[in-house]
């Protein structure tokens, strides 16, 4: 009656063995480490590795290992105090050409890594990491929208042969802005307004006469400005999420806070240098035709730039005059990868455009074959200077020509650009282009680093709470249900191992609320056994034989156990679906715990009890 087929025991052995194996990496912990990478104009190689050895030896700083891989150097240490000393020594010794970042490196043995066994991710509150509060300049998105209208208006008026003198942005005394077009005649202005009213019905268009000139002002209405700001914030969140994914940070938190702010949490990242470099970067590209009729150096020397042209510096030195009209921007790029140019051997970025971008680029390059085209690298930076003892932030835009080449044929969806300083710069630019440009500039207004020591304290407290809850449940079950209680305790330990293994295999993130979910699961896991054991006691009181009582107890309690756990699981799934951050962590561990406790409490305990009492005559049960 109380016998299990061999395959069920085999299943339990496989689950227990696999779970133990994949839970094992969590026992090894992490090493405090330094991660060294290069900036734009430097390289990380064996000579850098040797120099780091010399710097650490000279500073009498012990280290466990130093490894060069993927153009980065990883140095492991015994504790965080040595790690911090090493950071100062290495940063001072290598200079500004390198990014020296604090990190945590898993100590998982090679044989476990070969089986893809890895420790579960820990959240910001357990592992430590960095917290950024970013402010989005949403008004800049409105400015950029007006700049796009300038280009659109210029092209539309020329296509319809409506003559105008000048087009640009108008900034009023009270800070109101508009796109301003100047005409020589009222007839041209009226024709232009009819055209723009038809093509852009959402714009507010007015006419003004000043000093014998005829002007037309096109403004965004307040509703469209609000939508533009809201859209910019959403696009920035998407772009930041893409960039964080490119960085390889596990389970980041990126969410909106208010109308103009974004919170970014990066667990495991102790140093803000590389994260700030990628998250705040605004690098993008513009493609413009190069003017070949005027002298760029003369324009730079005299400061007189011909109408319709703009003066740029070239990365390799000198200046270039480019047409005002932008042929293509980085907004149309859907994929970018770094590599080497087959002809020159220099760094290159291979670009793929979307359908609209490919159509635009195909037309403009087809119309301008044999003409020079330049690639402009644009990056906006915020610099902080100390003035009279107070930090003053200034915004600076870097615009430089990185490549100029003659259009030999019509270009379309895929092409490459060169002229970059290094493979590192090509890799970073490709990353930013893949992730997408920021719709509006962002500024980090708050950054907070949660050290690994604080995370370790949280882990200790969480671990202590789990152990206390676990031990109290063990004692209660052993005292109240005797032999059957010991079997339930064995299943409870098995359940904890399976939960940790599943979290590790799914590479889920464990947070403090997640630990709370595990503590709750410990209590809930024995509920099933309590129901089963009480049912068995009831059957024994009714005079049924011990073997029949065991069978009846498990059979009759199953529906009650299933109902209770399914309703709790539904609540956990809803929490996961509608919750954010910590709530999701709690819901994940609770859901996993419910499923594993059903398996261990019903199948696991029954298998052990069948081994003890099955296939023999029993007069009394230890319950």
C-alpha cells in the first residue's frame, strides 16, 4: 500500500543532487577586486599588467591574483581594506588614461563554472552597489524638437519653391521660443503659412512685421510640449535600460521618479566611474556634406563663416566647413558593432540603419555622388569647477569631425565609419549607438555607493533570521510530531536547498524582501506536513490501521494543501506583475518557495515515510 516505484526515488535523488550542486556556488562568496579598463586613447595590455604588479609590490599591497582578459585587468584581494588601498595606489600610478573600478569577483571554482553553476545575484541592499538619481533636462527635448522643425521647414519650403531669407530659432524676452522664418514679401509668407498649416496642423503659426521684414513664427502648443517632455523621459528610461544591459549589470532597477527624474540602481557596482561614463554619455553622430569652395582655415582665423555653413574642428587637426543641413542623424541607427577597417587596419564602427533611415540616406548619397561627406561626433558633457569654494556646473558640447570621405556610390542600409582613436572608443560608440541616443540630456544630481560591508551586515541579519525561523520550526515539529516531525524537518532542509538552487539557476536577484519571502516560506512549507500529520492522527483515532492511516492522510489532505498553496501562488503572481523592485523580489522567492514546498512536503516526506514503514507490519506510528 505504502510503496513508491523506483523512478520516484530516482527523481528525488536527481533533484536533490542537482539542487545541491547548483546551490554550492553561493557558499564560496566573492573576492574584493579591482577592474582596470582604458579610456579613449590608451590600451590595456601585458605591459599594463606588469606595471600594476610593480605598483602593488612597491606599495606593499598583497593580492591573490592578477588576470588580463578582454582588454581588462582583474586583481583579487583578501579584504576590502586592501582593495581600497590598492585602488588609490593603482589610480595614482597609472594616471588619468585608465578607469580603475571597485568590483566583486565570484570565487566559484572552475569545475563549477564549467557546469554553468553560478551564485545567485544579490540586490543593492545585500551586495552593495551604486544608486543614481538623474535629472532629465526635458526642456532640451522641446528645443531639439524645434531644431528638427527648422530642418523640415527648410526642406519643405524649398521643395515648394517658396523663397525665404532666413530660418532659425526665435527666443523671446520672456523665454518663449519658436521657429522663425523671415521672408521678403507678404505673398511668400502667406503661401508658406498655407503650406505649413496643411502639413503641421498642431503648430501655432503667427505673423509679425519688423523693420520692413516679414516674419512667420511657428510654436508648439502647451499640450505638444507636455507630450514631448513626457516622451523624452520615457525614451531616456529605455535608453538607460539598454545601456545598463550592455554593461552586463544583473537585475538593475531603472524607474521614473516624478516628472523629470530617473532612479538607477546597479547592484554589485562599487565604483561609479565606468557606470557614469556610459549612463551619462550623449555621444551620437551626424552626417553632413563638406563644403569644398571656401577655405576652412581662413574662416577659423577670421571668424567669418559663409552663410549656410558651419565651422567644425577635425580630430586629426585643422578645421572643416560643413553644410548646415544634416543628411542623417544617429536616431535612425538600429545596430552598431565595432571592428577593424580591412583597408587601414584602424578602428571602425559598422552601422545598420532602419527602413526610414536607409531610404533617406540612399536618396541623399545618391544625389551627392562624388561629393565629400563628413561624420560629426557629438558629445555633451557636464563639467564641475570650484569657483569661490562652491561647485559650479557648466555644460559643454564637443563637436568634431572624425571622418571625411568622398561618396563613391549610393549608400543604403549598411556602411562603416572610421577615424576613431582606438578600438575602445569604437566599442563605446557602438554601444551607445546600439542603445540609442538620449532624447534629452541628463545630469546626475545624487549618487550613493552602498559598500559591500553594509551589504554583508544585511546578509548576516537576513541569514540569522532564516536560521532562527528554521530552527524554531525544526524544534516544534520534532517535539510535536516526533519521528514524522524529523522527516518533515529533513524535507524542510531539502526545500531550502532547492529554493537557493532555483534562484541560482534562474540568476534571479535576492534582496532583503526576498529573504523575508524565504522566511515566510519556511513557515508555510511545514503547513502541508501539519495538515497531513493531523489527518493521519485523526485516521488513527478512528481505529484505522497505521498503513491505511498513512495512505488516507496523504490522499485526503492533498486537495486542501493544493487549494491553500494555489491561492497564495496567485497572490504572489499578482504581486510580481504589479509590484516593482523589492515587491518583485519578495514575490519571486515566495512563488518559488510555494512550488518547491509542495514538491518536498508531499513527494519528499512520503518517499521517506514509505522507506521507513512500507513493506512491513506496523503496530504504532511515531506521530
